[in-house]
């Protein structure tokens, strides 16, 4: 099928491409449900440096003849962008460097729009479910998530955290646990680590100190009745008031009440299956 000029203008507008980039052709494979869009650029154009971000650097040469990026689906068809990757002579770096492209971050095999869609999905569902929706391997999505998580963690500032809670959850079958520390005031997870023993508190303390915080600033620490957490808080956060969460306390109270009830029923058979009058 011949690509006409109007088709190219439509894809150019849909991709929001700006000079010096433009669409040169598209290939549509109906049998495999795939759309490939090919891009090129004006050799007289300028580009940002992918290393330092300095804009409007002059074109030097092409480092890769064709890079491929997975894009959001056009209609129900998987879509891919193809483009040569230019290099620039960067004044700031004083070297020849790869240029960055407007539709993707350096080193990624996805467009930014594709990645942002993935980030929205994984807020609501497991990664493997998001992978099925996006029709991608979950390993590739995990690499994307790690990039953005690490990027946010680099900016994390824990200098004002004073009240925290810790709890564990099973990460996989076979009692493999992950402990999560939550900033109670901000209501968000600020630390996660494998395990549920006292060393998790030691690792949290180390993380706190690398993010402008200190163990001495933690005023309140909430956890369940785990002996490991109790010991960890006592050792690594001695200034904190340690509070046990009410759900575990109520569970213990209910279990004690049930045990007393069973003992009384054994001793006084008349109490079985009879309502208790509290008046």
C-alpha cells in the first residue's frame, strides 16, 4: 500500500514530531497486527546532547542507522518507531556525543508515552497483568519501573520524617517476606527491604542517614508484636516511643476472651449456647 503525503502528515501530528524530525514512511502488516513508522531528520538541524542535556548542538554523524522503540498502540495494532540515532559535537561536554530524541529517554526501548502508560497501570495491578495488557514481556516492564523508582529514590529527602510504622508482607510463596516502612504523616512507603527480622531496622536506619535523616529524629515507631521488630526498634531507635498497632492488640484480647469462654464452658456446661446478658 502506497503511503501518501496526507498519511504522513497524520502520523507526524499524532506523534507530535517537531523539526528536525519527520515521518518518511509507514508499513502496516494486517496479518500480524503491526504498524511500523519510519522517521528521519534534517542533517542541518540541531539536537540535545543525551549526556548533559545541552540543547541545540550541531549534527555530527549517525551512530546507529536504525533504532526501534515500542510505541503506544495505534488503534488495536502494536506500533513501533524506527529512526537513525544522530550524534552531536557537544560544546558543554567538548566531545562527540549521542543525541537525545524527543519521544524517548536515552537507553530505553520504549517511547515515553508507552512508559507513562505502564506507570499508570502498575499503580492499579501487578506488573505481569500490565504486561499482558501492553502486550510486552514483564521483564522489560520491570526494567522501566526500576529506572523510575531509582530516579525518585535519588531525590528522596527523609530529614523531616518523625513518625513511622513497619510491617511485613509475604512477597512469594514459601514465606519469603518483605518489610515496609511507612511515613505515617505523609501516608507513603519510604523504605522496603527483604526479610522481617531485627536487621530490617538496621537497614532502615542506614537508609535514613543517607537521605538527610537520623535515627534520633524518629519520635514514634509503630509495629506489630514481632519480637524481632521490638528488639530492632529498641536497638536502633532508642529515642522513639514504640506503639503496637491496635489490630494485633485486639486480636490478642479476642483470643484471650475466647480462651476464658472455653474454659468456663468446660467448667459450667450451662453456659454453652446461651446468650450472655451484659446488663
